[in-house]
C-alpha cells in the first residue's frame, strides 16, 4: 500500500496539485542521482533531481499475483552518457508536487534490468523486486539434457557430425553421438506416469515393477 501524504491527497482531489515525476537512481557503489521531468531542479528525498528534457515514464506492469513488475523510462542521452555507469543500480520513482517537493508519493521501486542506447535515445528497462523470484538458481532436474549442442558441457567437437542437431534425449546422445558420459540430463527421473500410478486391484504388489 502506498503511503500518500494527506496534504497531497487533498491537493490532488481539489485539482490544486502540480505534479511531476522524479527518479532516484542509486548506483552499485551507493552514489545517488536524481532526475525529474519537471523544467527545474527539485530536491526529493534528500537528492537534487536535475531536469531532464525529453525524459518521461514509459509503460509499466504492476506486480500482481507474484508476477515480476516492469517499467520503462525513455529520453535523450546527454553528451558523455555512459550506460555502464548504471550497472546494478536500483531505481525509485516518485510522484511529486513540484510546488512543494516534500509532498510526494512512491510510485514504483526496482532495479535497472537493461539500458539501451541508440541514435541518441536512451530506453531504461526496470524490474520490480519480485523479478528475483522468477530467476532460476542452480540446475533443474529433467530428463532432457540442458547443455547446448557442441558447447563445453556437451563435449561434442564443433566440427563433428556436420549438419546434425540434437534433440537432447538420452538415446540420441548415446546412439547418435556416443556421448552418454557427457549427458547433462537425468533420463531416469520418474515422469508423470509414475506420479499418477495407483495400485491395480487384484495385482501383485511387491514393488517388483518399479
């Protein structure tokens, strides 16, 4: 739930609010930078936010039902703009009354996922904190091989078996490429048929079939 100051709510409801956006970017080293789409500098959350002509909030997707929220911002890149300087940065987006910047409401918080620079235009892609839950950590257990054909984990030489591809099945790895020792899957993991299996009435139940 957003914490919106009562004075700001009253101004918005009365139509007296003078609203703009402000971005607070915290670099990996802790340095905080501020930007705003207003036409003059504003101090927001203790950071002076510089006016960035041409910058604005792009599309956004809220975090609903555990889905990782995303947002974008777009604008012109100034001279000497270095995308690498923002690697690992976190971003807080505020809605601010520019006539009294202390009146502000948080709109979005997350991290910088990708920054694209093309033809003097910057597109910043942001992702919410729930995005970390979508990332695979470690390996997953599955019957198919999870190596890429001919990569270091696969072990098949790059010039071997020209014109052939691999469907990542155990039998293909063994029979077609003789590469079973490097198979990166788990072909004997029980499948859905095992999970759904139930005892058959009148049958022999000594575990011998498993």
